[in-house]
C-alpha cells in the first residue's frame, strides 16, 4: 500500500528531492521530515479528520 505518511527511505528521498528541485531552478525556502502527529494517525486509520468528529457532535 502506498502510504503518504511514511516512506521507508524518507531519509534518502528528501535530499534527492531537494537536489532535483535545485537543478530545475525551483526555489525552496524550507524542507523537512517530521514524525506523524496523532491527527495524521487518526486520519490514516479512520479516513476522517479528528476535526470532523467535533463538527458532527
């Protein structure tokens, strides 16, 4: 399954992406890798944002 929250080679993917953007002349102000938040995990498991639960109540 393709998981947008986790890539097994993310530590290698970001530097490659930054190099490719630089080579293409695309300005980049910031880039980083962060661990998923609880909201990210909830969305992944339920398919809905945690905020949608609050709005429905």
